[in-house]
C-alpha cells in the first residue's frame, strides 16, 4: 500500500499533497473540541497498535504489497477527525523513520491510508451499525481498504514514471486488496468487538447514543 518515491509523477504527487494537507488541516481544527481525558490516551494507544500491525507486509503481484491498514478501525473508534490524525502520525513516522513509503509520495500515502481509509471506514460503519454491529465493522474494514487500494492504483497508473498503465495498476491493487481485505475486515470486526465488550464507554457511537438517551431522560 505504501508508494515509494519514483512511482508518481510530480503533478500527481502534488495533487495528493494538496488533498492530504486540506484533509489533515480540517481534522486538526475539528479535533480540538473532541480531545478529552479519555480520548487523548486512546488516540496514542490506537496509533501505536496500528503502527505495529502495519509492519507486517505480504507481497502481491505487480511489485506491490499489502498489509493491515487499520484506518477503518481508527475511524470507528476515534471518529473521523481523530482517526485521520492517528493514521497521519502512523504513516508519517513509517516514512520518515523506517523508510516505508517515499517522502515525495507521502502525500499520496496519507491520502489513501489516513484520509480515504478512515473516512470511508467510518461512513460505512455508521451507515450499517444499526443493522449488525460486527458486520458493519467487517464491511468498514473491507470496503475502506479496497477503496484505498483503488486510490493508490489510480495514482501510480496515472503516472508515466510507473511501468504499468492505469488498467493494470487499478486491477492489481483492487483485486489484491479486495481479497486480502477480508482479513482486514475480520481483524477490524474482532478488535472492535473486543473493545466494545470490554470498554463500551470508549466506543464513539455507543457513547453518543448513551448521551442522547440521558438527555432524553
């Protein structure tokens, strides 16, 4: 999922930087009102856990690789703004410290994993959670990582610097991650279920519902 330097044309990398910068800026502005005593340590714990999980990579055809992304889980547990910030820290540290993904391509990697993955995962979960909570978490993990892979495929395929054309890169990334996304969805659902059972007060949606119920009473 991490794009190395040399795979993106400058104009493509620049567009991704603009998109990521705008999204992170909005997240920072909105997160100021969301951080509380229980949110601050949870933000660090979620980011650290996802960082560790992302270090495991599996190669897939076409010179790319796949790994647990975790953006959907971050969005589900932290909400969209804090989720974006948590994933931004994870992806940036991996690039700057461990060389996982290029510096020029960092904007694209942030857009795919810290913006698209988080926001799509959060939206899918919120849309489906009233039908089946665990199923919604699975769908969020699967759908978010698949769409993130699509974004990566479009970025590298649109770049003349990359050896493969758009049709090849999108197909390889989407098909590969749609299959491996089953694992992403299963892990997301399992970890979410554990947290929801052990600490329901930390689950964003449940806390909001409980607050609304209290106001109604």
